[in-house]
């Protein structure tokens, strides 16, 4: 929940802020079929929000993205697809990049999840009633929708081509959990001028829960390393 941070960025610092409630997160329900959920769906949701806000038509209007967890991957993929619409990206314990740390679990859980999804999809093609009951039973629908959404962890459909150039061009800051076994901070991927802030004694899940209490709006350098015209929050 970015509500307090967004309000203060707008009222105190004069940013125009757009909050996007991802499908299947917050107050937004999952789609009707579990197999519709992929990261690309969230990128299209963000693009639709930007277009509806009319932040896409003026070439002088560039958006600052702040993406938490998968929101970071969505921000990076958006920048790959619509680079002229992006000013900079602030990553917050973000996904979207290959993970090489020995203690991280996503390099192992990602392939297992992908294999499970492929197996389930094949099973549903052979036996269509299985898909019906997965979608009809709320607890199964929620579980399999989430599994289908995270099957491409840790990169979540961010194209690996020229990733280093993407990070150097757009990523201006990194705010990270002290202990993150899902998407650990890998400073070697980023330019040396990166604005870095580590939140002590929290893991990935807790970081995502307390993000609105970190008072990131008070860290003005976080938002003004460039001069953004709009500040766009992803939740």
C-alpha cells in the first residue's frame, strides 16, 4: 500500500502520482481463468493506466517508475517496450534480473514452478473438467493463478537482451530488504552512481508489507536524482 507515500509526494513535493493496483493483488481480483495470469498482463495493465491518464501522448512527458518485487520486473519490461515514455526506474527489492547469489531460492523455485505449470496445462488439455474445477473453486483458482503468474521467476519475462544497458540507462536507485532470498540486491549489475538504501532486519515479504511506513517520500534524493515530471507508483 503506497497511499501515504503517494499523498505526501503529491502534496509536499508536487509530483503527479498514479497508483496501479495489480490484478490479483490488493483490491483487484484475479481474472476468471488461472492460465491468463502472466507478467505481460501486468505490463499491459500499467500501459493502459498510463494511456488513460494521458501520460503517453506528449513526448516531453516521461514517467518515473517505482516498482516493488514483481513491480520492478514490470517496470523494467515496460521500459523495454516503451523506452521513450520512461524517465527513470526506482527498484525496491525488485524482480526482473537473473539471480546468482548462492543463498537465493528463486533460481531453484522458478524452474520447478515452470515445470508444474506446463504439467498442469498439459493435464487440463487432456482433461478439460480439471481446468473448470480449478477456476470454479476459489482457493484453487487463487493458488494456481499465482503459480501461473510467477512461473518465470526471477526474471518474470524481462528480456535478457541488453539488460545491462537497460539498467544503466533507467535505474537510478535501489531500495532493498536487508535479507532477501527471493531477489537479492546484486550491485554489480548496476552503474556505480546508483542511489542505494538498505532497510535493516527485514526479509522480502516484510519489506513489501512495511513499504508505506519507510517514509521514502522524505528521501528527496531518491526521487530527484533526475528531474521527473511525473512519479508513477507500482503496487
